C-alpha cells in the first residue's frame, strides 16, 4: 500500500497567499485616492464650520430685541466663521486665500441680520 502525501490545508480566501501577492499600487491609484481624501476632508471641514456659523446666526434670534449690540455681535461672529469655513476649503486645495470666494462666507452673518432685524 502506497501512502499518498497529505494535501496541504486550504487557505482561507481572506488571508494573504504568498504565491499570489497583491498587485502593486499604481501612481494613478494613489493620485485618485488622494483626490477623494481631499474632497472628503473639505466636505467635513467646511460643513462643520458652517454649522457653527449658522448656529451663531440662529442664536442671535433668541436674544432680546433690545440688545441690538449682542445680535450684531453674534452675526459678525457668524460671518467671520463663514469666511473661515471657505478659507479652510481653499487651504485644503492649496488655492490662494485672497479670493472673491471668501465673500460667500459672509452669507450666514448677513442672512442672520436680515432674519432677526429685518
């Protein structure tokens, strides 16, 4: 009787196979990944700061109407944080911060003033 050599154990599919290594990552794949990472980071950063800006504008609605200085102050802060949100998006993409796009950041503060005092 001849004995057959035992079969090697089957390797689970989720484990690495040393006989079939993963293909190398191409520079195009890395560039694509960096582009997606930049977009996600920009979306998270800008929306987070804009939520803070909108929250300040909304908070100015809950202040007594006789405290016009506090209402204007909160809306100025809302506009400042809006400008910071746009500036952070530009900085992530390594664009010039001296851009007319920064004017978009004034929208939460102006909208808050119009809403509360208008």
